[in-house]
């Protein structure tokens, strides 16, 4: 049985890469899909109606889909994306916030426009597309909806030359944590994906890092992300929320959330002398914790 039968999904940035693979997987599992994509270049410039190609593939598979070309960086664009899905299919159950661009530069060389463009598409784009959906959920009391947001190792761990992208993606993780609490009463789950895959946005970075890229290898490609997103949008995952899942090189794992590892209490305001003793102990605890997590995180 198709696990997403008759569900209606909005997938942004679905013309290529992870978004496209997810749209096709959703359609095979019975979902009706709005394929949103501006058709821009990796830096966000230009437009091309590539969403039409994905819609055709879905229809050829016997599924239902419509194309949408709005940019997620616009508040009106986010509303129009939602309105298009609602008008065509009569309801909305799933939102996948996947659209993204890159403007990689060290902070020394970064222009204000490089910062603003990344924030507009990634962080504000999540807000623009999610707000109309959650307002609809509350207004109609529609239960058991799903929201999947896209973070990145660049934001969760860090990456050279991506202070703008990293900041936006860390913001997405924070956005997801708070939103999951707000949506709990409607049984709407909110989860975050940390993907590692060879896509149009990442292939050049991978090659620059000296990694061999084989786009036909599913362990490198975006097709490995789609089944995990699909499972998280199924009834099997109704109790799974406020989590970060990392998918890369054929592995799927759950990531730790920010938490205090070790703490000391003082009855008086901390003196520099006391901190000289405490801070090295905290650093030791952190290093030990990191080693333990690295060991536990090895694929089984």
C-alpha cells in the first residue's frame, strides 16, 4: 500500500537534486505534489521552468502534480505557493522546505548582498512558506500534518567559507525546534534533515575538497535522502518530532541537540581564579563527550 496515498505535499526547490528525488518518491507513494522551483542558477540568479519536467515525470508515472515557479524569498511567493496547492488539490498535508542557493565566500570577501540573499532564500524562505501552512492547520484544525526543514552540517557543525550559509542553516534548526512545540497541539510533526549528497550545489565543493564524485552512486546522490523524508511524512512517524536526522554516504543517523554536558555551581559570583580551575575541567568533559559521541555515531 502507498504510504502517502492521497496526501498533498508542497516541495520547494523540487526541480533538481534532493527536492526532485523527493517529489518523485512521494508520487510513487501516492502523494499529490506541488513541485515548486524558480529554476535559478546555484547563486539564485536567472529563471528556468524546470519544475515542468518533474511534473511531466510524475504524470507519466500515473501520479498527480502541478508546477509552481514562485521564489521562496518573497512573503507573497510563499503564500502563493500554498494557495496554488490548496486550490488545485483542496487540502495540504505536507511541507518540505528544500529550496536553496549558495554564495560561498570567506567573511573577508563577502558582500552584504551575499549575506542577504542566503538569509532570504534559506531562513526567511522557511518562514515565508511555513507561515501560511501552519495558519491553515490552526484555522481548519487539520491534524497529523508534517513539516520537514533542511539544515546542513555547515550550520550544525561548521564549514570554511560558509558563514552566511552556516548561519542560515543553524537558524533553520532553531526555527524547527521552536515550531515543533507550537505545532504539538495539532499533532503536526516538525523535523530537520542534515543531508550529505552530491547535488548541483555541492559537487564543486566536494571536488575542491579532493573527493571523487560518482553521480551514479546512490550513496553519494540525492536519491538516498528521499526515502527518509518519505518515512518521516508517513503515519509511522506520527510520534517523531523535533529531531535532526543526518543522511549521508548510505547512512541514516539521528543527531544530538544542544544540551549542557557538565556544570559547576557557585554560591558567589564567579571569580577569575575559580574559573581558572573550572574551565579546564569543562573543556576536558567536552572532549570526552565528543569522543563518546563519535564512537556512538559510527554506522552499524
